[in-house]
């Protein structure tokens, strides 16, 4: 288990927001020529239209519905201290997102893309003992990988997943601490994704 300084997390979040902002400003507009035309930057070799795409999401879990990050025992042993226990890894707030980078617009390399899916958990709760509105950092969960677009809206993806504990969770938290490596832990997968109904429509996939 490794801890990451909160300053590094804030810097990473700001960097992602900056990329989203610059990318949205750089998108080209469509040209109307009697019929719907393709984006003017579609034929670019590098940084074509929508080469950066994704979304961000912020969610709040109501009391008695807090996400369990698999770090603390439940019920906690009496020796943990009850409401004074330091092991409170039950989230209240979730900040997540997904971003894809596809900077090449021509040649077969246009089908390759990189993706990044971060999720930050914050909170300080113990089920049936204490519920707070605290935004104490708990964990930084992320998936990163590379994908290749196939015909018929299929993607071939190689993904690596990891969790880093933040703040005090980078250390042992007493008798209630299970010392796990986070939700789903560290793993890598090779998989296929199929998008349908227009979801996730992408330039290279449409023009395969």
C-alpha cells in the first residue's frame, strides 16, 4: 500500500481540468454546405476533432448508504475504540471521471487511444456508530490503459487498475484495520467492449 500526498492529487486534478478546458476550446466547428459536413479538422494527422473526450462526475452518498472501501472491519472490534476509531473508510463523497486521448487522425494508428479513469473517495463514517459530513481523503482509485478500435463499435482494451490510500490511510489504523489494498486491488485485464445505440460514438470507429 502506498500513500500519495494530497498536493499531488490536487495537482493531478487541476491538470486534468486544464486538459479538458483547452481541448474543448480547440474543437473545430462543423461547416454547412447544403448537407451536413464532417468537422473541418477531421483529416488532420495529429490532434483531430475531439481527440480528447470524456466526462467528470461528483456524487454524494446519503447517510446509511456509504460506500465500503474494504479497508475497515465491520462490525469493528471493541478494542478499536468505538466512535473514536481511526478506521473510518466509508465514503461520503465520490469524485470521478473518464478521459480518452486519441491524438492521431490518419493512418492505421488512428485506431489507437489511451484512457484514464480516476476516482477519489472522501468521508469519515463508521456504520451504525458515526455519520459525518467530513471530506477527509480516503483513497485514489484509477484505471489506465490503451485501446484499439475495431469494426462494428468494438474496442480491444488493456487495462491496469490500482488503488492508493490517502492521508492517514497510508499507515496502520489500529485493530479495525484490515490492511487491504483497496477496492478490487491491483490487477490487469485484456478485454473487449461493445458500444451500441450511439453511445461512445467516435470518429475513427465510424470511419473504420
